[in-house]
């Protein structure tokens, strides 16, 4: 009798274990699969490798493939951050089954590190979340440029604006070739022959009609063979009716003549500041012009020619309408600071409100020119041997030009330095 009870108890236990096993197995079969990242790409570039990806195109869209379908309501757990200033990079995120597409609302800035994170709150349609957050970082193509530009020409075998719509039409590009730039990361540069090369950009006034302004570019001017003392008209928007950057003959200095708007007791008009720089160190405190708050003394180091002759140089000009200060930088170092509040009392320049294009046709045309002081349609200085585009003796630019960037904001000294350090040869 006791033996029968033992056998029955054993069979009952075995049956109960089998039932529980069946139930557990059934529960396992119903458990939704885990959510894991299978692949992550930006175009043809793998972002999911063992090392940080580089050279990601500025217009790239990011595609993530997961092991199971993703819940669209959970994509707020995906973040994209620009490492430079820890700013969130706004993107449109869409889900199609297992595929998540991350499309930045604006093109990536060049030469910039970005951090992409899939947070632990990301869920599958079955309710499974990532067990741990997934972080990947990548760098975009080119050298670093402060975000927020209005226009940026990189001259990668074309004269297109990679930020906005200021592309040069085929008829606006004359005798331009493209050569290796200052270093591999910088890609190519536009090459100007010193006699006929020019690139023209329409609607130039839109590039400079602003209160705050920054112009940044890399330039390498090479000596003219027909006249070693001839200057270089590197770029110009209707010459002094807009803005013009030129390097003096003999490499003795440079200037960015710029047109500004002023409002003097209701009288509104435009006026030009020449802002020539020769590196003599003179400012308002030591015999220089009253309006110059600072001028770098380069006399002991070979003068401006030591910086700009046959060498790549990073030039930046900023204008701050709040402080009424304009600052030149060369290779990340401040060269000149002008302050319109230091002009004589009552001078119209003390009432400047910002930059303003003041050109009138037919003297000048509303086109920004690279390689000359104005576009070919302008007639200003046509009778001058140094000023008419059709004249071989004119101060055509000879050399290389790269990464021309225009901002409608003021870059800080730290930002200018960062751009120089990233882009220097």
C-alpha cells in the first residue's frame, strides 16, 4: 500500500512538472524578440563599425536597420548632437517596419563630429526596449566650419554653394580649373590664371545686406609673371559699392573695403570704409587713425608679405552691429580692429547700422565675383589699366581660393581659431 502511494506521488509530480514545462515553453514562444541594431549607414558609409566613420557627406541621410519592427511612438529616444557646441541637430525621423530613417533638417556642417544615440527608451512594436543605449559618432567631409552659414563654396570641381542656392551658372564660370587644396581633408580649390579667370554669383546683395556679418576664406596668391608688383583682386561685389578684398602689389598688405548703411537723424544712406591694413602697428593710441582700436605690428616679422605671398592664409572679417566693431583675422590671429564709435563726433560712420549693398547699374552689377573686383557686366574703372576686366594689365587674381563662407552673424575669436586649426595645411 505504501509502495502504491509512493508511485502515485511520483507520477503526480512528474505530471505537474511536465505541465509546468509546457506552460513555461508556451510563455517563451509568446515572448516578443529582443530589439537590436543590425546595421547603420549614411549612404554607402558604415556608421556601425569598430571605429568612428569619417568623410560623411554633408547632405547624407542616416538609415538604421533593427532586428524587429520599431514602434514609431518611441523615436523620441533617438538623438543627434553636434559635438562642437553640444547642440541638438534637428532631424525628421521616420519608421518603416524595421527601418528607421534619420534625415537632418539642414545639411551637416563640414568637418564636424556628430554623436548619434539610440536611447534605452526605443521600443519594438512588441514592447521590447533596448537593453542599453547605443551610441555612434561620425565626422563629416571637409574641414571644420562654424555652423549657420548663409553660403559656402568648397570648389570641389564646381562652383556650387553647398549650404544655400548661390550656385554659379555655367556661363558665369570662365577659365577656372580645380587643383589640390591646402591639404587632403580640404579637397580641391579653385585655380585662377591671373588674366581671365572669374566666377560670378547672382543676387550678391542678399549675401551682404545684414546687420552682423562674417566673411571667411582660404587664399593662396602667387606672383604675377608679367608684373611682380601687380596686386590681386581676390573677390568683389561691385567693388566698394558692396565689398572687395584685394592684396596690394608687392604683397605689402590687404584691404576689405565694405559698404555700410547709416541712419543719421533720419537721413539714411550708404557709405564705404576702406579699411586698408599694412601691418605697421599704428592705431588710435600711437599715431594711427582715430577709428582703429588695434593694428597688429608685423614690421619685425617681415610684414604682411611674410603671411600672404605664395602661402595659404585663412582670412576672416567680422562686423558686429551692436558694438560697431570690425575685426580682421589672418591665420586665427587678430590683425586689425576698427570701432566706428571712435570716429569723430557727428561723422556718418558713427551712425552705421549694418552692411548694405549700394551699387547702381551700369557702373556695377549685383553679382559677387571671385577672381576680380566686380563681375564682367560692371563698367567701373574700365578705362583704368588696373581696373578693367578685359585688360590683361588689370589686377586679376592669380592663385588658389577655397572654402569661401559667408555668415550673417559674428564669429567669435575662438570659433575663428577653431576653423583655422582645422583647416591649416
